[in-house]
């Protein structure tokens, strides 16, 4: 496959670029910073070199004839470099840094704020359909996800099978993030059932037979190594009583499927529904991250059970977005969006489904999910694309 242009815009100043493994961070920085000094901390020799004396970074820079960009790939492997980077930026000699990472855990411990706001924070996500263009295949995306390393593979299923094992070995076990790797492996299977659902830590703890506090720590580790994220409840100007727990998502649909155990009692439509909602979720998360305007993502659910899968709140207004794994839309499918309109009369509403036709039902625009994903673009308002 040819190199795909990403929606992420390269800043003109120093920045962190975080993203899970396989999202294409190295490809991105090599393409956009061809003349940069490149330090690859996946190389064990480079890790030893800078771990022994982080000041060697300054010595390396001081001999350069002119300023420019310096890329430090997987900076979390030597977090002691951050104070040196900070001092080099403060020296105002024109050097700018691109600091990539697939885990924020070590940087949090040592103080990512050491850079004192001198570096922007950006994230690189799995492909969006709009980035792939003619290469986007909706059915394959639902089955294998949109990790660049998976999309480009001749055997995506095999890559996904080894993906979780790679993280367990290199991000969890080697970094000593957990004491019992067996417990964490069982946790990964148990938490996969919570994908696209309200997170109940007590239930997960019972399922993998570890204490609740341990599971809470495991969830934090998943977020720090960028394998998962949580979607908060939308509470602005709420009149009804709402639930308070967030929804849980693994960062990629293919990774969800690779972790989710399958048994004879599993219903295929249940897994498909989780996969579809997760695919929309990862697109919306990337869309908000890459957008120039202020956009925030939530979900909405009342104590009585009325729910809207996603709420987009920002400069373009308020949108409720519901996802249905069905080829037809029935009145009952729109109950949550109708309740949302009662609560927020100025809101706009979308229902995404598996059918082929664009429909208007009760003032709710119903769109084929595939069309929605293809049209979603950071520089495009929902109003412009879908109304």
C-alpha cells in the first residue's frame, strides 16, 4: 500500500506525539521531518547510551552547525531525557523537539510537565475512513480494525493475534507494570466484554478473580499504555437524573475482537454491535483530536434508561449520535434521541445504521454508517457533511 496522508497537522513548534503501537508514528515523523536528527529509543543500545548519561543529548546537539528538529522516538523509554529537552528548549537556540511515545506511564511518574507547557500534546489514532479513501473497506474495518500495521498486512488476523502479546511482553512485563502477568492476561479478556459499555469495575474484578483495587490499577495501566479510553457522561444543564459511570472503549475494533473470547453461547449480533459502536467511537475520538475547533465527546444516559451513544459538544453546537447494528430503523430505536431532544431542544440528531438509504424519521437524520465514516473529516462540520 502507498503511504497514506494523515489528518494530523504537523505543528511548527515542539510537540509530543502519543499513540498506540502500530498507529504509524514513526512513519509519520520520518515523512514530515526528513532532515531531523533522529534518535530511536527502540534500539537497546541507544537506550543504554542515554540512560547512562542523559546529558549526552546536549553534547550531540552542541556540535550541530545549525538548529532544526530533533525526533526522539519512544521517549518514555528514557524519561530522564525530558529535563535535558526542557533546558534545550528554554535556551531558545531554535531547536524543536518531536517526542513520540506509546505509553504515558513513565512520563507521568517522572513529570511530563517538566517541559512546562513548552511542547504541545498530540495523538495519532488508527486510520480514519477519510484518510484511507478508496482503500477503506467497511466490512474489513469491522472485522480487523484500522490499525495501519494491520491494514497494510497480508494477514491482518495474524498481526492482531500477536498484537496483544507484544504489548504484554514489551509494555507491561518488561516495564514491570504488573506483578502477576497471568492476572493481567485474564483481566484483558474480562475487560473486553466491557467494550462499548458502561464500565463496572466490580463485575470485571469478579470475572478475573482479583481485587477491585487491582482491577482499577489495571484499567489505569490500559489507559496509560493507550490501549483504552473512557467516555464521560454529558451533564451540562441536565434536568433529569443521570448515571455517573463512564463508558469503556478499547482503542481499535480489531484489537477488541482479538481480545474478546468467543464461546458457543455468544451471539454474533452482540459482538457485531460492540464492534460497530467501537468503530464509530474511534472515528469520533480521532475526529475531535485532529479538529482545529473545540469539540468534546460524551455519551448520555438517564437513570430511567434513555441513552444516546455519543454526544458531540462544541463550537458547532450540540449533536446526539446513536448507532444501530440493524438494516432497518424502527420507532423504538429512536427513543433515546427523542428523549435527548426533550432535554436539549436545540440539539441536532443522527442515527447511524447498517442500511443503504438516507432517511428522515421524526426529525432525525438516519444515515448509513459507512457513509458517515467516509464523510467524517476534521475540517468539516457535521452540519456541512450530513445535512
